[in-house]
């Protein structure tokens, strides 16, 4: 069953293109499917923050992850082009699908968007969106993805509510071959992943709640200089999700360990200003 699922979603092609960072992103995506249930125990679920230069594969990564939910045509939003009411409507209608906010190279527009207003969504609940002319509230049950080039400017408090995936792997002839194979994957085929998650919802949440605290404690001991204990907490949660993904897809120990190391590396970088 594990190998059948792995083959159905063309994981080997995915791993050849995106490597350990891709595994980390997929593990987060697995958790996002159950964000509300995980938040009930963990008191928060981090946003996924994907960075990388133009052409690094951010949109390709998101398109693949989107297809894992059995959905066609990636849906993303430019928050600074939406009215407060429009942004609230997007948040309210998201269900358990992540809301993807794509940053822009248009600094004039980006500077007008207050990223701090989304910080409260880490805990779910209600988003209050303000503007000079209107104020709107929306109930949020899902979670957020931020895809940015260049990186967004935000407070340490918001930064601590994110887990990063940094796409830096250069394209090669071999990786392009695997990327072409991914383009042929249909949402029906990839949707086997989402269907498998639905069948294992209780088991997934239980495993995360059992594994995350120990991972978080270890990260906090190794990186005591972090300005916020939330960074270690989110790292531990993500490492637990890597373990759940590893069991779901029967990843090799090298694939699992590389992803865990990548999470820890990103936690270590979290206190370094960008």
C-alpha cells in the first residue's frame, strides 16, 4: 500500500526535483490537512513560508502540493490587491485547504499590505481586517502558505509563527527530466494522497501530538538562543510530521533523516536576520 501510494503521486520524481526541502513542505502539507485538530492540542499551527529566487520552483512546488488534495489549477492570492472584505471572504471560505498568498516584486503594493494582521491566524479563530473605510471579521479553520521573492518584511513575532522552505537547488538535466514527469501527474492520481490522509486522520493527529513535544524539547535545548520558544515548538511539530509522512510513504531512512536535518537547520537559522 505504501509503495503504491508513493508511485501514484510520483514521489521519486518529486524528491529528485525538490529534495529534502520538498519533503519538509510535503510533511507540512500533510499536517495542514488536519490543522484545526492539531491546533486543539498544540495551540497553534505554523504558516509555511516558501522563499527562493525567480525560477527556483516555488510555483511548481505549490502546484504539486495543491494537486495532492485532488484539486486542479493552483489557486493563490495577492493580498495587497484584495479589499479587507475580499481577504476576509477568502479566509472564511478556505475550509481545510491552505490559503496561498503570493508576494509580489511590486514593492509599492507590497509596502501597503500589513502582514502583521495575519499573525492571529496561527491559532485559528477570527481574523479582523481593518482599513480606513471598513472593518471585516472572518472565522479561519485552515492555515496559510506565503510564497515570496524577495522575502517579506515582518516582525519577529510573525516570523516565529512560520516554518521556512528555501528552494536553492539548481536545475540540472536530470532534475528537468523528473520535473517533466511531474507535469504529467493528474490531480486524480495525486489525490490519492489526500484520500489516504482522510482515512488516517485520527492516527495522524495522535502521532503528531505524541511525537512533537519531544522533538520540540530537543530543539529548544540545542538552540536556546532563539528569541521565541515558538520557533522550537514549530520545528518539533514539523519533525513529527516528517515522521508521519515517512511512515505513510515508506521513505528511506536517508530521506527521512535529511528532512529532519533540514528542519533543524532552518530552526538554527531562524534567529539570523534576513
